[in-house]
């Protein structure tokens, strides 16, 4: 049995599906499940619980042999306790989600201002005494949905900062697939995997690619960092996160994170392209997106 924390999230749910497709027994743990039993893949048991309070999910650890640790779901304070409980219950392998920038200055990591504690949780996984793997992905391609989907549904101009900023954006299914291997393959134990998409893609190229896939001539129009920060805050994100993102764009404009071959080395196939990601998420950019 594999226990997946943060199971209904951006990475957790694809991981549940990848593992189920491989015929594994999966226990999917989330604070709010929201998924009917007939919507679960075969072999998946959905349970509700607050993994940030490990003492409340002891029952969910019964029979578990491998554990996926999601840093936002678990939190820095709870991670050591969760891992100690996992060891007590016979868990034999743990895979943690981290980030490609986890070793950077903490103030340079925007996700920290949105609640992530990648560094602390990765450290807890590594020092847990359990066989471990840490997966360090680049920025998720899915971030474009939150940034631009509404603008694209309502017009052909996307307004954003730093059109030349580039990242090796990664498909969330590739992250999930590497995590699945990390949970199942003993030969990967003790490794840190930096994984990225197959090429650097600029903000402007992202928008033009979306346009090509959905059949509309989209155009990226540059706005100031302060205007872009206001837009991020309007989405409900903290001002500190918005400021950190603008600082990252400026800092890495000339020095983007390099592409790695981590996906290919782990899975034996190339990482999915950004265009492939858009094809898989076309409905998010249509005027009447699927519910």
C-alpha cells in the first residue's frame, strides 16, 4: 500500500492516477476529499485527514509500505513526526516533493511566501532514517492556468511582466511519474532528482504556444512588475509572494535554470513539452471551459 499525502492537489492527484494505472494499491489522503467513490481509479482508497497533525492519521498508515510526502500538505513542523510514525508502522520507502531551487537563498524561493517549506521538509525526509528519494522539479507548467487562463478566455491579449523570462516548465504528470518510480524502485534510494521540461520557454512563447494549440492569435503585452504584482495579489495570493516572483523574474532573466535530463534518465523517455501540456489542458483556455 502506498500513502499519498496532498492527494487531491496538482501533483498528488496525477500521482494517485499513475500509481493506480501501474496496478498499485493506493491510499489517497487529503483534508477535503471531494471525490465520489465512483470517481476513484481501481485500487484507490480515499481517506480524509489532516496530515499536518500526524497523530490524527495513524489509522491511515496501517499497512503502508511507501509514503509520498507533499511539503505543503505536511508542513515543516509536522514532517519529522509524520516520518517517525511512518517508520513505526513499517514504511520502507519515502519520496518527497521538493523544488529545483531548494538550495537557493530562502528569500529567493517565492513558494515559501505561499506556504511551502521545501527545504525543511526535504531535510526531514533525508534525516528520517528511512530509505528516501527527493524529487526536485522546475516550475510547473500548470501555473499558466492561474496566471493567464481568464485573460485568454476573455480576449486575445495577455498582459504580463518580463516577456523574455524563460523557465524549463514541467508537466505535472512527468513529476508524478518520476515520483511513482521513486516510490517503487529501490535502486533510486538516496538520490536527489532535479527534473525539468525538455526546453526553456519564455513567457511570450508560452502565450503564443497556447494560441497555436487553441487556434487563436494570442499576443503577449508587457506590463510593469508592479502592475503584474497587483494582478497576482488580485488572485488572492500574498503580496510577499508577488514581490518574490517579480524579484525572481528580474534576477533570472539572463540566468535561467538549465534544462536537465532527469525525466529521461528516470523514465526512459523525454519530458513532455510545453505544447503537450497545453494540449492536455485546452479546456482551461476556452471561452466555456469544462467544469
